[in-house]
């Protein structure tokens, strides 16, 4: 029973981080029809930014902040430079361009930071006793921060000024533009927010998984799967499927190998997507 | 010059290549197999708008089935080849189901998931696939009489014959009434449906043809390397072949084959002389998408037209 509870909590940690990363992906897709194959590498860079912040300041909070701000800036620059000339093109073209961007980011990270995994120290080593079993406080903090950030983004999209504009552009780009919505500003904000969400996910998981240049590849496919299964561009659907996927993987790992558990959850999702074509979000 | 004369000259030049290439013949064989693999993806990618991002699933299925057939002594070279093609066609039926039930981004993700799932299965099912260690085929296989796969130039000629026939077949199919319907689906699926064509059936059939050719490439590759590992099924190879097709020029058949050959050579050279190729290939991909959506062949064709004027 205790093992099940611990696994369920771990599933929540994986699921909520995945939800953060996938929400960024869903936002960029929902608003701009861009399939961002570089998203996993933005996640990876977030981890490196957190490592830099923590190494130079000694504070994890600063590391987290470095990741958010750094990724908002780097992500916006990288995505606008690559995709700027391609905005009117077929989604396949933007998808392939981001595939190239991801390769460049990954190899640059390898050249800059080297091939060894960077260890980011956990901000607090303390554990909490749950039913007599110690559970790292940091993981509970990740769960709390994840819920908070996803809630904030969701609320801002509902209530904020740019949130309204973003939803308007996602619904009908030309009409929104004709009614005076500043498209380039909305695009820049979507790139910045999407990259920052990937970056903060990378920063949050950095103390758990360590940071290396291919860490993003392990996140990319699950993030896409979640976005597709959640109903393309639907943030709520993506968040729900993320948590379910995290739980299946984590609880499944009690019985079978973790990779086999992930494969099993993928097979289930393939069947789900074939049966229910619009995903679970709608 | 008619294209057919050009093609005959090219095949003739390639046929005498082993006499000049010597020890490099094996590299030429490998290049031809990659060209065949890229050709098979172009049928889906460039003609049917089926953006298969998990094409290695076919290649790896063909390779594993062929290797397993020989490894367990069920059959020799030719039955291994046949088993490989049949195996990849089974995976092709699965992708055909994806094509029937999804399109666009969902199809991209479904095919990528399939490639990932098969890759992981090959890792996990160590009893069948040997897991990470893969399967080794130690003994040379008899092709005919006393000729075996150990004879480098014979195997090269065999692969050349297969690849050239595959290209001829693909051209024939694309120019046939069947191919015209496939192209019509690419241009406007709704209208093609309205004309009474069952577009799903056409998509499934072109997927099966693509799967068969990719599985053939996989089987030929396994017999050449005498080794097969899960990477043959994985997303890295799946992405690579997409890049070859795009850089070569999608929807041209010959373009993706040139793209595969050019990029494998360039990658190899960069690896040898610069200690890494990923940044260059990534940048090449972005530049191609932005400035040359027609790929290398598109560039050559427009240059050729300009010279004639």
C-alpha cells in the first residue's frame, strides 16, 4: 500500500511536469499551428539555465527564475528566427524547420556544456513522513509549483488581456487581426510563454533527472502524445492526459520495467486515438 | 536527351562501379540501400501527404524478420528477404489503419509512437530480439549456386538491381491511373472523394507499397551488416530518412534517393573531419525548408531550365 502511494505521488510529479511542458507545446500549436519539434530541447535548455543559476548563486529559486527568464528570451529569439520566414507556409514546413532547430540547440548544448550530466542540487533535502514513509519534500514542492503554474496560465488565458487576444487568434487569426489584435505581439508572447513553460519544466525536473544534452528527447514524444490525445491545442485536455500518463507509468513500474510501462501507456493511447479521434479534451 | 536514356546510362555507370571502387564497394551498397529506403518514404510523404515520422518501423520490421528467419535456420537468404517484406507489410497494415483514421499532426504522432513502441519492444523482448545486443548473422548466406553474400560486388549488383527495379516500379505506379488518384488525393482529398473514389483504400495501398519497399531495404541492410539492433526501428533513423526526403526534394522519387546518398556521404565526412555533423545537418534542414522547398532536385531542375534558355 505504501509503495502504491509513493508511486502515485511520483506519478503526479512526472505528470504535472509533463503537463507544464505539454501546455507550452499545445499553446504554440493552438495559436500558430506550429508543430514544435524543438520543444524537448527548450526543456533541456531550461535545465541548463537552472544549473547555471544554482551554480552561480547557490539558490534554487534564482535557478528557477534564470530558467524562466532565460528560456523566454532564448526561446523567443530561436523560434522567431527560424519560423519567422515560414509563418504562412504549410505546417509540415514549420515542423521540419523546428526539427532542424532542435538538432542545432542539442549539439550547441553538447559543445558548450560538455557531455557529462550536470547535477543540480535539491534545494531542500528534508523528507516528509507520509504513513511512516519518508518522501522528499522537494517532490511535493514540484507538485505544488506545477499545479500553481498551470492554474496561473489557465487563469491568464481566461482573464488576462493578452489571454483574450491569444484565444482570439487561436480561433480565427484573420478576424482577430482585422479587429485590431497585434499579431506579432501575440506570436512573441506565445513563443515566450511556450518556451518558458518548457524551461520551467526542465528546471523543476533537473534535480531529479540531472541535465544532459539529450534529456529533452525523452520528454518530446510524451509531450506530443499528450497534446494530441488531449485534443490538439486544448490545454485542459493535455493536462488531464499528462497526469493519467504519469500515473500509468509510475504505477505500472511497480509491476513491469519503466520503459515497458511507458510503451504500454503509448499502446493504450494509440488505441484511444484510433477509437476517439478528437482526443479526450473535447 | 530523353530521361530513359539518362537512366540507362546511370545504371550502366553504377553497374561497372565495383571495378573502380574496390574496397569501397560495400559503402556503395549501403548508399543504394539508403536510397531505396528514402524512395519508399517518398511514396507516402511526397505523393500521398501521409507524413510518416516513424518510417524506420517498416525498415526495422523487415530487418528483424529477415534476420530471425535466417538466425533460427527457418530459411536462407531469399526466404529471409520474403519474410522481411511480409513482416513490414504487417506493420504497414497497422500504419494503413492510422492513415484511415487520422491525418496531419495526429498521423505524424501516431507513426512516431509506433516507431518508438517497436524500438522499445525490441529492447525489452530480449528472448526474441537479443535486446540491446541485437542479432548477429555469422555465416555468409547462399545467393545461388556457390555464390554467397560474402562476395561484395555480387551483393552490390543484387542491391543495384533491386533498387533500380524499385525505382522503375515506383515511377510506373505513380504514372498509372492508380498513381493519378493518389496525386489527386494530395491535391484535394475532398474533391477526389466527391468524384467517387474511396480515398482511404488508395492511402492504405500506397502505404503497403511503401512498407514493402522499406522492409526490403531493411532486410538487405541486415544481410549486408550481418547484424541488427533496435536502432533500426527507432526515431533517430525515422527522422533521418525524413530529412533525406526533404533535402532531396519530396514528391520526385529520384530526389529523395539523391538526398539519402548526399547526406550519408556528407554526414560521414563531417564525422570524420569535424567530429560532429548534427549542427550542419540541422542548419541545412532549416535552409532547405526556407529557401528550397523543392530540395536538391528542385534546384537542379530550375537550374537546368535556366541553362536551356
